[in-house]
C-alpha cells in the first residue's frame, strides 16, 4: 500500500493500481528508444510487477508503532516475501521473460536485508532466474539490463505521482525524488542521465527530458480514509466500505 498522511485523513493507493499506472505511462515510451525484442514482455512486467500485493491491499493492516496503515516500505519482511513470490508466480504463468524482470526487481529490494526470510527468498529467486534463463536460451545481458531499467523507470514515475501531494512545491517533494529519476538510457546529447520533474499544478506534472510520444494522461485510483472514522470503525472496515476516487494527472514536457 502507498500511504500519504494528511491532517485529517490518510490517502491510500493500492500497489497493483500504482503498477497499472506505471504500465499506462510506459505505453507512451517512444518506440525508437526501445532496444531489442520482448517489448510486450517488458510492458507486461511493468503493468503487473506489483500484482502480488493485490489481495493483501484489499484489507490493509494497521501499524501500531507509527499509528498509520502499513506501507510497502515498512511492511514486515516475512509476509512481504510471500507477497513477492505470489506476484512473480502469477507473472511467470503468463510471461517467463516478464517474470525474470520482476524477480530481478524484488530480489534487489531484499539483497541487504539480513533476515532468514530474505535469504530464503533470494535463493528461491536465484533458482527461478536460472531456470527461466535456461528455458529461454541465449540471453543478452545488456539488453536485459536495459529492459529492467525500463521497469524501474516506469515504477519510479508512478511512485512520484502517488507519493507526492498533488501540486507540491519542489522543496517539499518526497525525498526519493529530490534529485529526479534515473533515466533508462542517456538521451539525445548523451549527457542527461536524470529526469527532472515538478508539479505545475494539482493535475499536471512537467518533466525534462520528455521520452514519450505525446501528453500522458493517467487516472490514479485511491481511497481517502478520514482519521475520525478509523477510531470508530477500524482500518479494515473503513477501507473496504470507502469508495475509490480517481485523480487525473497529465505528464507534459517542461516548458
């Protein structure tokens, strides 16, 4: 779950919905910037990379220490590895190359964690990756790394939209994005490696450089949970009964 806290409410965005936004954004990636084959697989990985969270985010858990809903960042490691495994298993049933990308993605998150759950997950995914590579035959590692960078890039842009309050000033942006977002490749002049972003208003984000085929329009599904209701009814009841809202955001070139 992606969580933003306001004075009187929490804004909750399910991980799977955030990933769908990632996919929508990357559908507009300029085709001439794509290298190699597997474009459909890369798109599938981007769109479904957080599918494992889908059933868990339907009934979010309360973090007593922080007095807020658990987020994807502070979720306990043991159930998190179950979520990751479930999601990668789902992707692999439909597209092994996409699953290879997702496995790389989630393994990276836990590489520096010292728990036994993380160690078991890393070993499990190392075996999965070896099996998939053997089934696919020859794998171009440089192209695979580029395709993985596309997944990370789509994930990062969507996170920028979801983690920040719409219209936030640059100095108050989420710390993840204070220095921009790393580009998958160096574009045009071969010197630009970071994308800079800022909220022009509550519904428009300007970016530079602009590696898309036109204005990108996405709709972010979220739920607004009033804090007084949490005290009365608890998080799960509040969340399951609260309807979704949609926030439309445009991504445009910086002027």
